[in-house]
């Protein structure tokens, strides 16, 4: 655990104390910093079996801001037990591009635009056009079928360019969590 690391992105600085940043040496000796999970993104209520997730489009400049919460290409996974209520508070932090979000089934190749959502109402307003900077929308659905899903930007080209993270729904999960390949927060 490395505490007090200075981030250039102001928003990420709040997260510095909560999770372990992971730095690695990339090719050519440049330091590649993995994005960090902020624990405040997730609220879990095991009594009502509800998970609330703050989904931020374009949180950082990664991938030309085509990212969710600073993660791209499935680099962040929201895990949810089967049957739980899911509330996703979507906000577009990107000052340039509109974005949207929907939950879709795993798909190869990735869709180039909006497709049918995997759960009823599991999509934001203006799925195709996107919500403009600092607009938001709430997604609510019941994760009543186990499986592997994507949280995907429906604006044409964005998802296929890497603007997606994962949603795993399973009966073997006891609670909801955010997981990265680098380790659990
Ligand atoms: Cu987008």
C-alpha cells in the first residue's frame, strides 16, 4: 500500500488513501500507472440486497477520455450476487464528448453502437447520442440472471474503442464489489 501518492488528476487525489495504486515498468522504462479504484464508487446494502455504483464517463484522459471511472477494455469489474437490485448513477465527466451506458451481454466483436440491453431498463437516456458534459442519468434493474456482461458506452464507436467495463452476476458472490485484474481493492 502506497499512501499519499500525488495524482495529476484532481478527482483521483481524493482516492489516494483508499486503494493501493499499482505502478509498473513498461517497455522502454516508462512508469505506467494503473488506474485506482475509489471505494466511494460503491455502496453495498446487504439487508436490502442493493448495490449502488457511481459510474463516471471520462473520469480521466485515458484512451481519449473513452473510459469509465478511468478504466477501459474491461479493466474494472463490478461483481453482483444474483437477484440483487442494481442502481447505477451515471455521470458524464468528459468536457468534450457525449457518452451513455448500457448493460449488454458479452459480444465478440463488440457492437459499434447501441444494442438491446441485457436487463430491462439497464440503459441511460440518449443511448445513441449520449449525455453531454456533466449530465447524468440513473439506471435501475434487478440482476436476476447470472452471467458475464459489459457496461458499455452506446455512442457509436465508443464501446468498440474500449469504452466498456465488466459486470459479473453470480450466485457464488456473497456481496457486491469492484475488482481489477491487479487485485481486489
Ligand atoms: Cu462514450
